[in-house]
C-alpha cells in the first residue's frame, strides 16, 4: 500500500513547513488527489490517521479534495468529453490531460506563537 509512503512524505513536508514558521501545532491539512493519481482517498485517510500519531499533525484534520480527470486538445484547447476517444475531432491531435493526476498539498493551517 503506497498510501503509507505518501502519508509519510506528506507529514515530513508539513513538519518541515511547521518548523520553518515556528509552529507549535497543525490544525488542518488540505490535499488534492487526482482520480488518475493512483491513490485511493479512503486508504490515504486511514493511513493518515494511523501515521499522524506522535507527529505535529496528531490533532490535525485531513481534508481530501478529489479532482476528476479532464482532457483537452493541446492545439485548440477544446474539452474532450468524458468517455470520448482521447483525440480532438476538430484538430485531429491526441488529447492532453489537464487535471486528474495530481497529488497536491494545498493548505496547512498551523498555530504559530
């Protein structure tokens, strides 16, 4: 389950940011997970609950925003409909993935003295 390694990296990043700002605690994290990122949000949330103990994130809530996959034409920027062939009918070029493969730490809410 690679969700544990993702959570480990997430918490390491948050701890580094918290240290650099002199934070005493973290209250909330917001993460964006793309549908094609290969991450199961439920497993990630469960791994976070287990892994956050004895870290600065021990009391921090984790909010996960699921990001749908979106495709568009790289030439005309026209959207490619869900379930359609990943090819622009107008420009005759392969579609480009514009969102849905990301794993992003969007926000850290921390208490700073």
